[in-house]
């Protein structure tokens, strides 16, 4: 008898897993906040005897080292991964008895591609594979991207991804559950596919790596579809290889209005976590808006200069605590300060909140084109290629902070694909003193509203 519990990390589009039998278990690719994994083990009444990494991660800080330290578990890491801490090096074919009483064994399968050292783990019950933890190799409908390690290795790793996918499909039974770490909105996925669960059999009929006519066709399509890489990824691999420090989620220092003003004056980032409607209606001038309920960690870590102090403004203590936890998963460990409430609590006496209007594409269509109106598209290049407002300016939101001077003069109507990134961009523009309107509307309504939409 075995179990597999999923540890969801939805903000990053990732999953970790806890799998075991009646007495002992293994944690696979655990997130930084390991208290969730420990709690899952406690609910099952099992001891975490092993922690396994499929690869040195590029998109989040692992909790594996600290989880192994706290539980006394053996820390399984691919042998070829260059790390600076003691671990149990894992090689292709190695077997690890997860729970002997339940007949559970973990079998290592070398699956290079996402990284050169990538290793999948087949969970076998009495000699039969019932599940496979595929990390960043075989995902739902696709594979992990091969371009995160070294540009010169990208094509080689793409070919390795094809071979690794075929190895898993060829060696494992159709009924085996496929349990990837990436692919639920993660930028580590080479493309975004629908679906929440799958098996080897299902992937044989739907995964682009397994249905492509040959390796050359697959590699060409994979490389053509690669999108932008979040800037903070450059820091995750080295941090994980060095061994992350223990997580500290104690509350940050409280910032009063004078300190908030001083931090803004010093050029630090003060980030308002409220939803975009509330922020547009009233906020402290100079602050940026990244919604706590969106992909907070991905976009804030992508935008902010690495290592720059950040102060968080939240509506409630719970919102602040959740944001702190999420940011720690990508290495933003300790906010410089924080405050809870609303603009009235964060402004000095007599201060007036700043604001900017929100609009729809129909509102824009009634005004555009016209002299003095700039339409700014902050989507990624791949999105824009599928359709763009004629005459619009393109600067992806993750590049905007460093390219504000490139935005033409005039009133800036900024849009994205849904409204969330437009709100982030609008806050950056507003903080720089620009006259801005945030278009809070799905892009597919732009043509319906009467705007000329063309493809490039």
C-alpha cells in the first residue's frame, strides 16, 4: 500500500511530492517552506526517511537541504550535479528502499535535458512502477525547457529531452502516474498545456516529445517556442548549488509613514500587495503594485533589481504573511519592512493618495487613435506576435522599469492580456510621473471593441 501527496506551489506553477507507505516516506523536490511537507508527513503518520531532488532547480529555492537536516533524512541528489554540501549522490539505476514493509522502492532514471544531470525517480511497488517523479523532464503534454543552463548547450539538451521522454515512455508501464515538478504555469515548462494529472499511456498519445515524427522535428519546434526567462532564474541555480540558508518567516519590522516615505526617497522598492482596483483608486505615490493574489513571486522577483531592499504594504497580516512565504520561495527572504492597512495608514498626516484611471478596450477605441495617446503593450513578444493593436508600442512588463524613457510622450494607455500585468506596468509609469490609464480588460476584446488588431 502506498500514497502520494501533492505539495502545491501554485504561484510558481510547481509541485513537490510526499510519497511513502505505512512507516516511511520520501519528499521529492520540496519547496522552500518545508513546514508544509512536515505537516503532510505528520498527517500520514510517517517519517521522512529520504529527500530527493530531480535536479538543481532554476526557478525556486529548494527546501531539500533543510528538510533533510531537520528530519535526519538521506538527501538524494544527482551525482553529476555540482553542489557544495554533503549529499547521497544518485546515479542511473540506483535503488532506494522507501518503505520496506510496503515493498516501495525508488529507482533512479537518468533523464538529461532540462539540465545535464536531471534524474527522474520511478516509484515501484513490489517491483512494478506505479508512478514516476519526472521533475522537469516529461511534463503534461510537453517537456521542461532546455535553455536554462547554458546557451551553447540548448540544442544538445533539447535532443536529450527527446531521448529522455522516449526512455520513460519505453521503460515504464502505461498505467504509471506521471508526476512532474513543473508545468502548471511554471516558466520552466517549454509550453503551457492543459491538464492536472496524467499517465505514461496518456502521454504517449498527447505529449509533443512522443508524438513528433522524429527528433529533428521535435527539437525545431521546441526551440522555436521558447519564451522569455525570468531574470531571477540566474540566481536560483547558484543558490541551490551552494545550499540555501534555513527559512526565516518571522514578521518583518513595521514601517510607519515616515519610514515608508524615507525608503521611497532613498529609491528603494515599496510594493503594494492590494488588488489592482484598490491600488488604482488610491495609493502612496511612488509605490508599485504587484497583486498578492497573482503570480507575486514570479513577477516581483523578475522586476526588482536582485538584492534591492523591498518594503511590503498589505491589507491584512495574513496577506503579508502569505506574501512573505511566497517571496522566500524565490530567494527574497527578508522584507526590509512592512505595513498593514491602507493608504490612510501609510501616508503622513495631510498626505493625499495618488490614483490613476482604469478603462476597457471599448474606452480606448473611443479615444484612439488620437494625438497625445500612446498605447503600450506589455505582453511578451510571443503573445504580441499573435495579435497587437495597430500603432501600439511594445515593451514587455519585465523590461519596463529599465526602459521607461523609451515610452513616448503623451497619455499612456497600458494593456496586457488580462489586466494584471497592465496594472503592474501602470504603477511603474505612475511612480515615474507619467499620465497613465490601466486597461483592465482581456485582450481578445480589443478587436471586438473596434480597434485594429494585426498580427506580425
